[in-house]
């Protein structure tokens, strides 16, 4: 009889359990970065106790590492905008260095000085206070290029007695031609149109005024300034001709209908702003009608002036002849000349007496025309430059007066009242007085 081992109890299936390491804290899932799809909650192997009890840490237990959180370097999900980037603070720079007590800081470099005095600058220097820019892209041309102001009209009226005397002289000369004498008179009357004839103007400028055409270098100097002046005035500058006078004095001239001349000194020694003021003054004579009216009156008065000079020469010769016959000859000559003068005055209704006063009246009108030309240049913005030019003219006149006084033994020559009445230009102080309104700042 064999001994049979007792039967073992039946084995029932048990739920598999996961062995936990002894004395170790539970492992918590690490936070994961956001995924593009919904996350599945972690699966716990067995239900957690409702109130877990803390377990004591053994002395040999290692510290649990801190959980790793996602940083900004990890990629963002495909959906949604990335978080904004905020600027980081820059590390502070080095502190400013302050001078130690008792140490004087080095002096600051001197500030650059202002514009050099005008006397030390050349005429072509752009830093000169009277230098102007001649760069202009658009030019406005006025509809009225010329006008005849009151000065020009008065000038023509004052030349009327001279014109009548010249007409008388031409009429007497026409008797030589007999029946064709009236053609001679008509030709003389029509000759006034030559004042506006360009070839005649050129001959007048070359032979009477001693002017010449500018060289290419001089033209390059004059034309930009002239273009700026005419642009400000709204005048077509190509209607006028620029001429040069070989003179070392400061002067300019406006003649006939289209001539504008400047001296070599004014062209080379003046800054372009002051040269523009001089040319604007001469343009004022053309625009106002002073140049052509003066030349036209002079042309029609020329026969009468020639006859007057011939009469003076003949009278002087007769007077010298009469002195040979002692006092009786002089008395007879005086009576003869007086009778002719009385007959002429009574016949021409006192017209010769008016001619005696015409030079003074014409000089007064000429001085007024100069003031109007000054105002024209000042209205174009050249008042300060014109004042500087007038100051240089005044110094030039003083130097000439000093030279005459030195030649007269140191005694200055006094100007007579008659010479003042016959002066063609106003004095320096009068011209400055009329420019004060253009020198004051606008309010």
C-alpha cells in the first residue's frame, strides 16, 4: 500500500499585482508637454486608498529629483499662435565716471566761431553775407514787362521846349532843300524810332558809352546774376543785352531800350548779391521807362543843342572882334545881340527863357528817377545789398574829394549850390533815407 500525498488545495486565479520596491515613495507621472490631440488619463494598477498615509523616509533614501517642466525651447503645438516674446533686460553698463574731488576737468574745446567778417571774404565766397543763390527752377514772367511811370512822363514833358526849338532849327535847315524840305522834317521826326533799333543801340553803346561785349568768362559771371534779378522781377531777361565798361570805378548804366552795362570793377569786386542789387537798379530804369524816355528826349533835343553851341561860338567870336573897336564896338555888339534875343523871345512866346531853366528841372527829375530805381531794387529783396553798394560809392566819392583837396593844397573844395541843383544823382544820405522802409523787419 503506497502512501499517497494528500491532495493540494485547488489554486484560484488571482489578480496580478505589480511589485513595489520596498520603502520607496510612489512614482508620480511627469508632466508632459501639450500634445496636438487629447491626452488619455494615466492608468493606475490598483485603486488608491481613500486616505494614503505618509510613509517615513529611510535614512538611506535618495532625494527625489524635481519634476521637469516644459521650457520655452520645446516646440509649440501646431494649432494656436505662439506665446509672445518679451524683451529681456539688458545688463547694466558701466557706471559713469565722475571726476575725483580736487581734480579740475579739462576745459571744453572752444565753439566754432560764426561767419567771418565780410571784409575778409572774397566776392565769390558763398559764406559772404551778401551772397545769393542763383539756382532757380521755375520763373514767373509778368504780363506787363514795361510801364511808363510819372518820372518818365515828366521827363518827356520837360523835353518839350527843347523839341520845339529843335523843330525850328530843322525847319530852317529844310529850306535848303526847297520843295523837298518837308521830307527832311519827316525823316527827322521818324528818326526817334532808332532808339529802339538793336543795331543802333549797339552802335550807341559801343561808340558813345564806350561799352563792349563781355567775354565768355565775364558772361558766365553776369548771366546767372542777371537771371536771378529778372526772375524776381518777372521780366524776360533775354530781352536785354549785357555790356561791360573797362573802368575801375563802381558804376553801371541803363541806356536805350535794352542795354544794361556794368563796370569791370563792379563785376569782379562785388559779391554776387551786391552785383545783383546794381543790376536790379538798372533794370528799374528800364521797367519804369526812364532809359528810353531820357534817350528819346535827348535825341529830339540834339538839333537845338547843336544850334545853341554854334550860337555861343559865333557870339564869342563877335565879342572878341568888337573889343578891337574899343567900348563902342562892345556896346554895339551888346545892342545887336539884345535885339535878336528880344525878337526871338517875343516871337516864340518866351520859349527860349524856358530852355534856360530846363537843365535844373531835368536834373531834379533825374534824381527822382534814381530814387525810384532804388525802390525797385529794394522791393526785389536787394535792400541790404544796395545799402552796401551805396556805402562803397560814398567812400569812393570821399576818396576823390580827398585827392582834390590834396591837389588844392589841403583846402577842400566846397560844392556850389548850382552844382547841387544840376546833380544827376541824390546824395548818399537821401538815398539811405528812402531805403529805411525796406530795411525794417516785417511785422
